[in-house]
C-alpha cells in the first residue's frame, strides 16, 4: 500500500497582482488546508514546504514574455527534486499549491521519471480553463498560470519549456483535459493539437466515474500519469474562492468521484491542487469543504499497491555510473548521507557494557540489565529496593489495575442511565451514549469516512451551464464573486 506525502508549494508567481499594492492570495492555500486538518484526516506524512522566490513583477510590460520566468524556472527545478525524492521513498505525492505554474515542476519530475523507466508519463489536466494561451494564438503572454498547459507541451519561451533540455515535458497525445467549459477560448486549438478533452457537459453526461475510466484509457501507452487539479473546475455557486471563477462547473460530489477514480490506480503517480484563494474565504468555510472533498477523493490512493519498478528505475538513474544530470547532482548528497549512519551503531554498543558492568554479553542478555538503569534514571531507588524483597506486591498491583478498570464503567453509567446489572452490556452502552454528548468530534469522523457522492448531486439531466438551486445547498447569505482577472491587461497608454 502507498503512503501519501503532502508537500506545500505555495507559489503565486504565475498570477498577475490583484491590485498595484497586493499579491495573489493563493500562496496561503496550503496553510488553510492544513488548518482544516487535511494531513491528519488523510493520515499522510508531512513532506514539508518548498518556499518560492519573492513575488515581484517589477517593471514587466506586455511583450516582455512570461513574468517571473527566471524565478519560476528555478522553483520548478527545486520542486521536481522534491517530488522525485517522495517517489523514491515509494510514496504518493500530493502537492498543495499555489497557482497553476507549479505544474512545470511536476512536469519536469515526470519527464525525468519517464526517462528513467524508458517510457512516457501522461497528464490528466482537470481545470476549469484550458490555460493554453501561447505566442502562437495570443498577441502577448504574461501570467504562467494562464499558459501552463501550453508551456508543459513545449509552447513558449525556452527558459520555461526546455528546462534541462527537456522539451516537451508532455507530448500532446499524452494529455487529457477535463472540466473546461464548453465555450473555452482555446478549445479549437486543443482539438487542432490532438489533445483530447472532455468539457463539463460531456463529463456530466457520462458521469464522473466513467470519465475517470475514460481518461485512463486515453493514456494506456504511458508508463503512468500525473493529475493536475485546479479547484476552479468547481462551479462558483459552490466555490467562489478562486482567482478566476467561471460559471458552468461541476459540484463537489462529482469532483470526489472523479478524483477517486483517477488516483485509485497504480499508474497514477501523484496529484497537485491549485488556485484556492483563502483571501476570499475569511471564515474558512470553503477550506473545510475542499478538505472534505480531497479526503474523500484521495482515500483510494492508500489502497493501491506500490510500484517498485518506478523506485528501482530512479535508483538506477541516480547511480554514480549512470549518465545524466540526476546522477551528477543528487548522488553526491546520498553518498554523504550513507557514511553518516555507520558511526551511530558503533557508538550505541559502547554504553551497553558500561551499564552492565559485566564482560559476558550473554549473561547480560539473560538478566536484561537494560531496563534496570532505565528505572534508575527515573529515580525510584527506594521503591526498587522494597519491591525485590517481597515478590507479592507485583501481583497485588495487577488486581489494583483490575480494580481501576471497573472504575471506568462506573463513570460510564453516569452517561448510561440504566442496565448496571450486566457488566458486558454496560461498556457497549457507554461507548454508544457518550458519542451523543460529544457532538463536535462526530461530524469530523463522518466527513473523513463518508462515502463518495453522498452529498447532494446535480440534477440528472446534464446542462451546459449551472442553474441556481441545482448544486450543493449552502447558506443563503449573499456573497460577491471576485472579478475574473485575465493574465495581464494591456494598457493602451503604456504602448504609446
């Protein structure tokens, strides 16, 4: 079984500033999801946080290329290293972004892995927008988060599309796009490039489970695939806290089923979550709902067997005699770590004969002197002298522990009103009844263990756009949607 490892990638370098004096709030998303208990509820290992470079567009102007290009390139290399290290441990990486530009780091990691296994790695791109703007179909580029799919398929400036000489990171035929709106601006460009798509109307018509299976069938020739999840695939009626909300999205239950079907395969190598903006979620309501959906959707990743071929391939790539950049950069670090643990076992046996004060090791092994100094370290010296004289106090203490155990049921009947006669039934009633007064922990457990799709679904008939009252019910308080922001708006005065 695979273990999930959560890595924070709180980069906001791929978005334009909301105002002249502010920065995008997506960098706060990993912290908000962690505060909602994502790691605990996923039973995941904390893989740390990769701090991004400073956000500073400077004097960027249209025509200058992608803003923060140098910083994004450096950050993508570091992120690829961290993702590769997680895979080397046989774990399933879950990367918490950040904006969509972090897909460059995961794409670089998957391209390295594909080279190691001698195959290709695919991409399942679940996003409300195609993010396919590039110099070939737009007058200018600027924000990597709106151009990330074009960049990872080799369209754009070389310092982002050809890191380490790898271009493209994903081939067009190895990319599956899901969740875009039917009226997406670049849908015809995707079709012309040979990138298969399943917009929201088709996704609803086929169902989330069948759509996940369909995506896997499109990538049968690949050694594995990575999942990119932009939460703006959800409809703004259920999640307005994103950078660019677009009507006509899916609901939380559909996302849970889709995500569960994608990660519940041994060919899924990892997943990244992007574009949630806690600045539009001051009460933490949406952070809780996203966390619940991710917990429900990612549980199936635990039940998948490990793929030792991937770890073995990475180990071969990192071998000192293997050619390539990974062998030159990463192996010296591993070589330094190997001799470090060797002196540690040599130091451990030295205090053992000193504590035993005896030369024969087998005698010390039968007498087990190690627990005695542990007791002496706790300073119960007078108690230790009284205990060996009478050997009876030990059995006396055991019934005392036995008397303490019935004391617990004495407290339990306080919650249990009746049935004190049968001792076997009392603990059962005690376990059931105290659950009633503890109303707060119960909903947390229910969110963790609830089945997929248990929340209200959309109407059975698929519609091209979402209508009021069709999605998951929530409080009726009015909320304002953040204005949809394109990459960078051209200022006519700046061009003259």
